[in-house]
C-alpha cells in the first residue's frame, strides 16, 4: 500500500459515476487508494475503471437505496453526485419534470444519506455535489436551481445534526465541460457567442474540467480536511466573484 495515497484503506460510494464529474471522482479515489463503488440507473458500462464495483440503482427509489444499504459493508465516504437537468422555466415545467429533477437531485441525496449515514464509520465524510446554480439562478433552469439549493441546505443540516462523527460538505461547481454545459448553451439564440461571453466572465479564462472537481473531492474525503464540515465550496474559475460587467470588454 502506497503511503502517499491519501484515501488508502477507505471505502467510497460515488453515485452517478458513469461519466462526467462522477466518473472523474471515482478515478481520482482509486488513484488515491480507496476501494471505490459507484452506481447508475443502467447496466455497468464496459469502460469502467478497475477495480470498481458497479450497482444498478435509481437513487430516487427509497426501497432500492435501502436494499443497497442493507447488503453493503459500511462506507467511509459517500459522494452524492447523481443529477439530472431540465432546461425549463417554472411555467414550462410539468409534474413529470418535477418528479424527475427533484426525485434525483433532491430526494436522491436525501435517500442516500438517510440510508447509509447510520452505518458509516466514525470520522466518515459525505460530499454532496451542489452547484453555483443553487446560489445564483441560471435562466430557464428553475427546477435544477431549486434542487441544488435543497442540497446545500441539507448539507448544513447533516453536518450540524451528525457531527462530530460524520462530516458533510458540498462542492458547488460552476460551468464544467460536460453534456449539461452544452445543453445550457444550446438554449441561447447564438450558442457560440454565449460560450465566448461566458469564457470572458471567468477569471481563469476557461471552463472547469471534471478533474478540477475531483481534486477537491479527494481533499474533502481525506483526513486532511478533518476540520471542514457544513460548508459549500464554490469551484467556478472566479465566475461568481465578478461584477455584472463583462471583463472581456475592458
């Protein structure tokens, strides 16, 4: 066992690890010595990293989540990453849209925490993937924005109610290069112009990469962050630090 691996000897479950941010977190945890497990609503993808255990799971289904918890060895780390996005305003959103977005993004996080937290090892770390959209509203993303605000509030509650045995923090990514980012720009009249304008508003002059979020998740999962709990960590390349003025025009 490599002493430089900060998660050596820890067991981690990452929801929504098929691709994007979740996949990057799974891979980073494995590199850091963790025994990683992940899940998704479909069958195991052919290209999952090894060693990694796959569970077919809908996090919005409390019975399925409870069944997973009952057959699992206690985890040291839980990352609630599974999420969906619907690009609609409140008046455009249907009951089905509510059930989908709030079911996965809000109830899914609640289900996983409620089922797995009681058996988590003392000193364990829960990491919820929130979003800057839970702090500042993206247009035409009403349910997504609301669901992430719920995640932030639940994070603080878990930290207060279950400390010091369990730490709970949220990571609030900004605009990360995933399919969700592309879907957001597709709403614009001129997607390419919208993308360039957005880049100019980032102090880092780039969008985030899944690996950027994974690096923060490794720290929050490790003993190095033992005094960090109840916090929502923004990682957005400086986007929300700026005034409304477009720095690209100055």
